[in-house]
C-alpha cells in the first residue's frame, strides 16, 4: 500500500485540474477560462506547468459555478457579487451565508429559551 493510498482525501493539499473538473462536473477548459476571468483564482503550477488547486481555489470555483451556472449571473456580475461578499465578510468576519445561518440558529435558541421558561 503506497503513502498516497493511506492518506484520506481531506489531507490532500493540491488537486489537479482533472480532479477539480470532475468535482464540479465541468470541462477543464472552463476552469482555465475562469482562471483568466477571475483574479481570485491563482492555482500554483508545477515545473511542467500543470495547475495545482488548493481547497481555497476549489471553494472559489464552487462560488463561481454557483453564481454563473446556477444563478445565471454574467461573469462580470459574478465578479461583483464575489467582491461584495468578500468585503462583507471582511467587515463582520462572516460571509452572508454564514451570517444568515447564525441568525437562524440564534432565533431558534431564543425560541427554545422562551419555551423552557414557560
């Protein structure tokens, strides 16, 4: 059994463009195109020039996929949306999705607390 087989996927630091394209269900050419269009994507390259994506790069790609493919934004619209979310996250330490989840959890806790006091 090789060292690669022993390591779980979550310990992996870098993913190839083929692995990332399979994760997202898109062509590698689309990922290369998005790399040119979105400055936030900066995969490392090995000596051969192969792209090596980190988990952060993959998260950015998932966000781009969400805005462009699922929500129907243009590339420019997706760039603006990602920039706005990044700014919002830097201001309060949480992304809008995280903030929304926290608000929901807090509302549930408040309701449970009021039920327990009855």
